C-alpha cells in the first residue's frame, strides 16, 4: 500500500518504498528511507536487492505453521468440550466450582491461541514488509531474528489483552454468568455486548486505529527503529493499534462462546476484510450496523 504522506529524502528511496509496497523487485537506492519520531533515523543505506523476496517463503511458512498449530489446539478444545455430557434441565442455575490455578493457565493459553489464530493472518502483510525492509537495511546481523522480535512484540500485546480477558472470564465463571461453552447465560448480556461492539465500530478511535493498521508501509517507514530492541518496539506499537481497533470484537467471544469455532472464523474473516479490503472502513461501519441490529433484537425481542 502506497502512503502519500511519507516524504523520503530522495526520490529513488521513494521508488524503493513504493515497489516494496507492491511486492516487486526494488530498484537500487541510496540514502535513508525516512526519519522516525524521536530523532531516530533509518540511516543505513539501502543497497541493490540481488535476491528479492528471499525472506518471504521462510516468514510465510513460519506464520502458517504457527496459525495452523493454534487452530489445531482450538479445534481439539472445542471437540473435547462438545463430547461432555449436556447439562440436565436447571443445571445452569447450579453453582459452578471456581477455577483452579492450572485451569486458569489453560484458559490463558486458550486465549493466546485464539488471538494468534485470528490476528496473525491479517497481520501478515506488515510482517512481510518489515522483514523485507529489515533485510535491505541490514540494521540487524541476522534479519530473521529481527522479524521474530517484531512478531514477538506484536503477539505480546495481544497476549496481554488475553490475560485481561482471562481475568474477566474467571470472574464471570465464578459468578455463574457463563455456560459450559463459556458464553453469557443471560440473553440481555449478549445483546448489550453486541450493541456496544457495534457502536464502537463507528467511533473516531476505532477508525484512527484502523487507518494505522491499514497503512503498513507508512508505519514501517515513519516508525522505524534499528536493532532487535527497535524491532520489538515496533511490534509492540503496531500490536497496540490493532488491539485498539479490534478489542471489543474479541470480547464478543463471551457472547458467542469462547469455544465457538464459527464465531472465531467469523471474527477472523471480519478483521481481514477490515484491514485488507480497499473499503475496509466501510466494512467496519456495515459490520457495526449489523451488530447493533442483532443486539437490539436480543434486547427487545
């Protein structure tokens, strides 16, 4: 994606960034791409890329394996819960035993797997772009380690969000507000969650974060930080914007059921459409309308 707001110091560097965005072989360039905030600049000269796209197969393969592993864990968890005996009539009103420490760790791992499986596919373009520019800039001796640091920072933010969701699930479970599928028992709570998430889809905060998530080239150029620490910081920054964009959608899992595979696939598809389609902002608003309508029907049947 080409960003018209970025102003590289040299025209050839602008052409390199433009070609990287369209994933074609970059032209020779000399000079910094851009200056990043805080006085830290990307000062390493960009050299001729004799092996364009060399990092793509490895990065894509690693991301695909991680996403596949996460989905496999989620499917196994959902099938295991589905094989449990259905509750007897009135069992939903019975008190549920509180979580033990080992169960809380499993819940945290489940949230980590869910968030990784949902968000990593939509984050693949910015990860590939970072890996490409990081190799060309040679700010790290082993560029793949820098890419790993970027992904680690990105996922760390989402896992932090997952930890908060785990605490919320713990409180709701011990209060008896969740069923065996870890969904709200009260239909009014489900409707309120849907309406809240739908309204957030129209807020300026949502769309400010979405604009950031939809402009990977602008983010990589203007927020560049050299070294492994810089890659980690960039991953954290990008992850924070993505959490700000989609956190309420993730909390809808409490409405549909945390182990509901259909809801997980639907959220993953909606996030990819919002981030990758040309009319992503329109998709977000349309999705918000749908959520508000659905929630209203549950609140006022």
